C-alpha cells in the first residue's frame, strides 16, 4: 500500500485567539471545530493520494454521491490530551487505526495504512495545537472518517473514496458531568445481528439506533442498552459505550460477540483493572443475571465506558418487564477509581506503563 505524505496548506484566516479561547472555555461536545482538516483521496488503480492539510471547510458533493444513498461510510473517535509539560499526546491511536481498517474491510472500503492514519493525527494536532484544552479532563476529540465519493446509483463498492480528519474541542459528553445515567433495555429494536455490521464503526449502526434512543428518552431514561438480536436476553452495549459489571473485586464486561463494538476504552480497562488488582473477565451477562445479582447484592456497580464519555456510572434500569436501581444508584468506588486511573494515564499524571500514549 502507498503511504502518501500530507502537504500543508494552512488557513490564512484562522479564528482569532479571543474567539478560540471563548470556545475552549465551554466547548461542550462536537459543537465547534478547529481551523483545519486533513483530506486524503483514494482512487481505484492508484491507491491513496493527494494528502493535504487544508482550512476546515464544507464539502461539495454531487447529489448522486454513493455515500448519500447506500451509506458506505466509517469513522473513528480518539482524543488528544494536554500533558503536564504543555505538550500534547493521543491515547492508543494505532488501536483506532487498526479498528478503522477492520471497519473498512467490513464495508468493502480501502484500508488506510496505520502510519498514514497516525500521520494525519500528528499533522492536524500540530497545526491546531492551540485548540487542545488544558483544563481538567477536557481534550481535543479527533474524528477520522471515510466516505465514498463516486457518483452513481448502482449498488456496489465505490471506486473512489475520501478520508477526512476533523477535530473538535471536547468537555464533558454528558452535560451533567459524572452523574449516573438511567438506561432503557431495548427489547423491540436491535442494534446489530450476527453477521451484520455491529463490530464496525459505520454510520448505519448509529442511524439504526436513533429510534430506540428516542424510545429510551420517552421512557424517561438517558440511554439505551442493546440486547442480543436472537434471544433479546444477553447484554451487548450502549449507543456509544461498552458496559462493565462490578461484583465486589470481580469485574466483568460482555464478551465480544461479533455484534458489539470492540471499544478501545473497554480493552484498556481490562488491563488497568488487572493492574489495580481486580479479577477481570469477559463473559455473557443476561438481563435476568443483572437483575438477580442486583437483588442479592453481589452486583455492586455498573458503568459504561468509551472515548467520548470516558467512564459513566449506570444508576438505574428500566425495561418492559422490570425496573431497578443499580446498588444504591450512586457512582461506585470502583467506577470512580478506574475513571481516575484511566484519566491519569491519558493526561500524563500517571506513568504510561503500557506505552499507550503517542506524543504529537
Ligand atoms: N460502542 C459504541 C457503539 C461506540 O460508538 C463506542 C465509541 O466509540 C464505544 C462502544 C466505545 O469505544 P471506544 O472506547 O473505542 O471509544
Ligand atoms: C466515541 O466515543 O468516540 C464515539 O464514537 C461515541 C459517539 C460520539 C458516537
């Protein structure tokens, strides 16, 4: 595979320091974007070419662009964190690059070389370094994605694609901060079925989730929890987060069933929790197990984890069959300890024992 170099064409009119500082004071999530973006083209027979860093700007697409009709599109999400010495580092970018390749394979799209994915992150963050927040757990969220750019209505893999990397300063994903979320168990709708695209990070999975998320809100809950497609019994994950169940000092996360997203935060926590002395396992957890272990007191905490949301406690559960409060409904000690341990590595407050941080 060819590895294109990225040509720099910086903006002549970046936002002023005052405008940028006003945004960074309260960034929210995914509402503001930095001054630049990286674009790289792929064409059948030629491979990856024309890598560029250019001013952030709208795209012009033909109405018959194939992505708009058949959703051949994939994305990633990773964060760059300000380090104590003022430098900037991202967390496990090669893991995101590899998942991006896996998603590409599932969607019959070309694979971007891992080193090009990482180079794109380096080039953009170096250029827009002033956009990396320095307060608390705020970060610069990087959103790499790929779309088909061929024009035509035939249903087949496109012969032209565009990779784009944009960046957005991020505060808390949930506006309430670290407040337990309430969840709705989705029995009517499923996110992904065996053999489907659930393990890929592709737009269609998120489009398919929206009606169930709306149902969760109607039910007075914050988030939807997906169950397996066949028995509607086994816990899979949340809309944009994986789940962990804490039984005292034993911590269990649903195993990778093929229909849930293999989260990088999930994977990192398997290691961090073991480092902290917890017994860690991947397994199958049913709705009945969840309810029974909650009732007999053996289940002490449940939390969700993901790049955008970090670690968020789950406080209560609602379904058509039963409602219950998870333990005492408050953020648990293990949840908060793992959250601090993960953020300490990401923000450079704790040693990076596993070589996860990539300086930019
Ligand atoms: N599950 C889904 C459906 C997601 O969209 C995400 C977010 O990326 C996750 C889980 C968590 O994955 P990660 O920890 O890699 O962000
Ligand atoms: C992430 O955590 O990076 C996600 O992609 C979750 C959501 C914003 C889709």
